[in-house]
C-alpha cells in the first residue's frame, strides 16, 4: 500500500524549493558545459602544444561533461513533493 504525499500547506515554500532545484541543476549543467569547452580547447591545442593524456579523455573529458549536463538537467526538472 502506498501513501499519497500530503500537499504542502505553504505554496511559497514549495516555490522556493523548486527554484533551489532549478538553480542547482543549472549550475551543474554550466560546470559540465565548461568541462566540455575546456576539453575541446585542449584538443585544438589552445593551451599549448600537446594533447591531453588518455586517462583524462576517459575521465574528465567529454564523458564527464556530458554526465554533468545530464545530471543537472535531471535535477533542474525535478518537481518537489
């Protein structure tokens, strides 16, 4: 048997909680986009000669940036209960 969540008696508190989720998600998405851009700039050698090491490509490159963008989008779209 599942319980139905009780409605929040204070709509202003629910709105503030929703805005916190939205802003936190947007901040995480911005960090992910920044990681992708910096990684791309490293590949075009904007910071000097040489490519990033292989483990950086696997850990802190495009996969990590994409993961953070997706996680931020999930958090930003979350509706408070």
